[in-house]
C-alpha cells in the first residue's frame, strides 16, 4: 500500500509534457566528427537495453571514478595516484559515449519519449559538478581556492544558462565549442596528469610569472564569455511565448532568481567563514552547492518541458540555509559537520525529487523507467489514453512486429 505523497507534477503539466517535442540545434565540431563512432557503438548494444539504463550506468561510472579522485585529494591540493587520473578519464569517456548514444538507442528501439530527454538532462546536470571538480583536482587548483571556485561554478552556471535560454526559446542550442569539446578537453587534462603528474601544471611557461595551469581558467573565461553572450542574446531577444515571454508565458528573466539563491549564498558563506570551510574542504563544498544547483537546473528543465512557471524556493536550499544560519549565530556548530549535513540533505532531496518526477511521468505515459518492450521480451507496448498516443503506439506495434519477424531466424539459430 503506497503512502500518500503530494504530487510534484499536476495533470496539466503532465499533459503538456506528453505533448512536448524535442528541439535542438547543434554546430558542435566534435559532435559531427564523432557521429560515425556513436552510430557504430549503438549497434553493439542489445536491442532490449533501455536508453535510460544506458544513461544512468554512464553517470554512475562517471561519479564513481570522480569520487576516487576526491577520496585521495579532498583538498584538491594533495597528489592522488596517477592511475586514478587515468581511471577518471576513462570514466568520463564512458559517460560521454553512453550519453551520446542513449537517444540513438531510443530511436532504434522505438522507445523515444519525453522522459528520456528529461532523464538525460538531469544526469548531465549532476555529471557537470563531478567533471568540473575532477578537472580542478587534476591541476591541483585547491592551491588557488578563488580560481577553483570560479572554475567549478562557471561550468555549473553555463549549463544552467543553456537550459535557461531553452526555457525562453524552446530550442536547445549547442555552439561550435560546447559540452563535448569541454569534456574531451578535461579528458586530455586528466591524461596529462596521468603521464606527467599534476605537478606539471605548476611549471613555468613563457616567463617566471606564468604557470601552465593559467591556461585552464583563461580558456574557461574566454569560452565561457562567448557561450554566456550567446545565451543572453537569445534570452534578451525575447521568447516564443506571448509578448516575448518564455514557453510558459512567464518573464524571460524569472529563472535568474532561483539560481541566484544558490550562487550568492555559496560565495557569501565561502567569504564569511571564520573556519575557512571552503579553503579546507573545497571538494565537499563544491559537491554540496553543486548538487543544489543541479536540483534547481532539473526544476528548470521540468518547467520547460511542462511549459509551467518555475518556483523560486526549493527544499534543497535548506542546506545552504543551515550554513548561513550557523555563521549568523557566530558558528555555534563546527562548520565541517554542518557542511556534511548539507551534502547529505541535498543529495537525499535531489534523489527523492528525481525519483518522484520519473515515477509520475512513467505512470502517466504507461512506461517503465529502465525497461522497454523488445522482440521476444516480457513486455508489450501499452496503449496510452490519448488519440495521438494511440497513433504513436500503433507505429510502435508495427516496429516491434517487424523486429520480431527479423529476430525469428536468429532465435531459431540460437536454439539449434
């Protein structure tokens, strides 16, 4: 018997989500070059493997390998064993590859639906935090806490802005140098730290006043400004809603408020801490506030796909509030313990939110999160309530019937 829980998505939101159509524009250089590899890779997957399962497996691998680096270097100053950098690079490459083919697997199996898009972007928002953190550890950026703060929150901010302009324009846009290029750059950084050690980033370059690691924040700043300018141009030009509003008919500037409630407290608490909580525990700090930002980004993606207004206050903000109030009362409790409590609270709240949203969408669309109908499998496509859904389901029936007919000779040969 299920306990009563207040629903996150209303019937109106679920209906609009069911009608949502994915729209994307990409001129990414590496995306074009890697298409043949991704098309080859997806054909190596079994036909019964669910796209969302591919995405979550890649994310778990990425998180696990990044946490190994965090374990050996929680202050981003200590030098982890070199094999951990190689493992993290492999984990990121695995995640990038699986994240690129989950949509292809959905189209290949005829199981594409709005939940897949939401699940994919939700995993990306979490991955961004761990990828940025692993890059900082690889170049020992904990020795320069201000730059580490900038590096991590720049990545988180740019990811949020990309979905902010999507909320305004209805189309997700990728530039020539975007997410894929950033991921492969970080793989390169991790591999260089594997071969030469992280101390190589402290070597002098050009002059005695310029170290190699300077290239990382400088390139981040340059590419970030270009990406931010592109996003803000779309946002300020006006949305596709009524009178230039967002897809939900709200102000194009409204999404800045929820993110400001994450970014500003993160900076203030870092600067006002009497115990130097960020300087002493930068990885823990970045993970805590990064997951809060991931939760807010997930809510923005949901607001876009359901064409609904985004609320400003979120339960995940309780974590930063605990740190803020503790500082207000003259650090009554050791900030290190409060920071751990913040991370645990935020992680539980994020998982709870994602699970409940996925559960509500699965119930509405009559689908499973990690299983799909496949030839010879235990499931059959279930008929949605709407006429449009029924037509789509009819096409799926023909698709699976064709797949079953194609699979008969193979199954007979396997039995023999």
